[in-house]
């Protein structure tokens, strides 16, 4: 899975709430909107063709008015939080380039307000495949014919 797969999944979830989503420039876009910020991306190679990934996200809510409104901010953050709810867990469904879906648990979810902006922070951890296994031809069956020769 690539970073773009995660961003695409988050964008779809947020747009389902009716908000504009930004991820390139926080200063562009209309208010109110959400901005997806990747705080940290760690990779640890564990074994052949398997790696551990940890991604820390901060989804920033930009309220309608520049002065900010605490009620509006926390209402939007709670709506976002409820949008990830699946059977008592916070789940992000991510589809990779091959169309394979992964249901990933969002960990360490935190909501807070800083400088009149809402912050919804969480981590995602997963094991993923990387690289391409060596493609080799399997050994074919060997047929031997023995004949008894002259022993002189």
C-alpha cells in the first residue's frame, strides 16, 4: 500500500460528510474544509518481502470563519470521528492499486483545538508486502533409463 491509497481513502470518507478536502496547500480552498497532513511515516523491514508501516495523520478542520468557533470545530471533529465508526472500532478501509481492500484500525485517536483550528490525530499500523519475489521456473521431472551393460 502506498501513501496515496491512504490519502484517497481519507478523502472519500471526509467528502462523504460534504466537506472540501485539501492536502497540498492549507491556505487554498474554501471554508469550512479539512486538510490532510501526514505527520510521520515509518517503515521497518522485517523479513523477506514484508515490512511494518506506521503512519501518523493530523486531519485539520478549518472552520467557516477565521475567528473560529469552538462549538463548530468540535462538532465537525465529532462528525468525522463518527464517520470512521465500525462496530465499536475506528476503521479506515483502504483499497490498493490492485483493488485489494484492507480494513485498518485507527489507533491513538485524539481531538483538540489549537489556534482556532480543529485537529483529529491518529495512527495506522500495518504489515505490508514490498518488492517482487524472485520468479523462477520450477525444476522439471527428470526421467532416467538404465540399461544393463556388458561387464567384461
